[in-house]
C-alpha cells in the first residue's frame, strides 16, 4: 500500500492493535493474513492497563458474529476506544450502540427518512455539490482532495437530509469539518472538542425548533416520532442526530480519498474507468472493499459461546476487523488486487445483519457521483505530496491527499 511499510512480527503477542500510529504508518495486510491463517479468533493481550479482547479476522466469522444478536451486543459500545474503558455512555440511546426492539423500531423510522423520495432530492444536491468542488479543483489545478473535495460532498448531503436551513449551511459545514477531519477519536484536541460541542448545540436548537414546526427532514422525524411506543428524549434525539452526521460523513469521505489514491496507484484501473462508464458501479464496490473505512466494529458477549472452536466468555469484548475480512482469500479471488471489474464483491464495509449501515445507499450514491464526475471532467490525477493518514484503530483513511488534476 502507498507509503506504508509491512509489519514485521516475531510472534503474534508482539502485535498491539491499540497503537494508533501503527494503523497510520504500516501495511497491516501481512498481519491480517497471518491471523486469518494461524489464529482467526485471537486473544489480544492486555496493553497499558486496558483489558484484552478477541480479534476476529475471517470473512465467514465476521458475518456470523454480526448476525448473532443472541450472543453478542453493541449496547455497551461498538469500538475499542469506549469498550475498553467501561462502555459507551450512549449505549441504548443511539442507534449504533443499541439492540433489541427499540433499536429495530428506531431503525425502521430512520430508514423511512432514507427512502427514495428523500434521497431523490439529496441526489440532486450531491450532483451539484460534486460538480462544484471538482470543477473548482480543476480550475486551480491542485488541491487537497481529502479536505477540499471528499470532505465537502457527504457533509453537504447530510445537511440536506437533516434539513439544515440554507442560511446556516456554510457555518455548519465549517464547524462539521473542524469536528470530523482530525480523525483521532480517542483523544481529540481542544479545537475538535469545541467544534463538536458547538455542532451538538446547533442540532439541539434545531431539534427544539422542529418539535414545534416539523418539516420533512430527519431532525423533524427524530424530534416528533414515537419509537417503540414512546417519543425520543431530547438526549436520544441529539445523540442520533450526531450519529447520522458521523455515519453520513466518514465512510463516504474516506472511501473517496482512498479510492482516488488507489486509482493513482493503479493507473490501468483509472484508464479502465475513463474508457467505460459501465465500470463506475463495480468501481464503487471495489473502492469500498479496498478502503474499508471502518477498521473494526466491537461487540460484547452476552453469554458464553464458541467461535471456530474457541470459547468466548460472557462479558468478553469481541472485535471484527473489516480490512481483514475484506481481504480474505476464502471469500475473494486475488483479494490483494485492486480490480474495478471484480464480481461478485460481497464486502462487509457496511457491516452485516441488524446493524447494516442505513446510509449505505447514500454513501454509494456519493461515491458513484464522484467517479462519474471525475471520469467526465478529469483526464489525469497525480500526487503532489505524500498522503497523510488518520491515526486511529477505528477508522482507516486519509486526512490529507495533495493532488494535481487536469481536464
């Protein structure tokens, strides 16, 4: 992978997946392959006073755990950053970290807000925004693709879905960029914490307004609907607004930047995309598989169980590693080859089962629109400096991608 060095391990117990810098500077492909082959359900030892946890790397096992709501829950958290520190305070209140009938009812409600009618309007917004930022980048000749193109498109779309008034969008986009683009979710700096606090304050006020004067947007839906027989509390409304902002931003943004870097690194695939508009749809899926923006999803065992013959105890933390599953030789032919013609391509980038990403169609629309726009208006894309990667073990991707574009 571009600019990354393979990890050299004496033994698996030398591996420290809690080292955020490791994920930003190393090609973990050989590590995932070794785990899949030697220890597909591996106990990660305790590090720095934090408890140990299970690491699951095979595609088949990731799918199995994702579907098993009987033995595993997300209600205590879905990422190591919270699970290892006692659990997520939003557990049972926010869709990403809730289970059971309440989760199912909230999911049905939100899916209605992502229906064809709503997304039809948003698709036009995505197309306009994409054309605008790509055209501006082409006119300048150079840009930071991660910040000036990839970051702008999903945030514009989520503003549309959440019903942010036109007059507020410039300031909300600026704030949300400040809140999201650092990527270090474990220890955000003071500017990031302030931006996130201001975003939460903004949506809290917007939700209060929509309770009195609802519209056809997702904030109104959350503020005025009943879920499993009762209205959402103000806290639940706000947490789920924030969940939609983060979820609606990260996968698409990171897939866009990582996808463009992959096309730069594989010029024959860029030529294939330029030559054939029919290559766009399979390219979307291959970029999603290749980039795997969500590094892991976490679960907690609710009862003792077994996975591939390994005993999992009640209360154990179990982590499912998407980049490992998406490169599993047992599920994909030549998984380490970036191939825009790959078919079938049953990646698990959006998860699986009850927690399959409700914004998957939106993210695909954003990525598809970007690829159509690039192949229509750009003839070449080249790096002008080294990419900068996010230091995180929860998300994988690029925070800065300096490129030159020509039409």
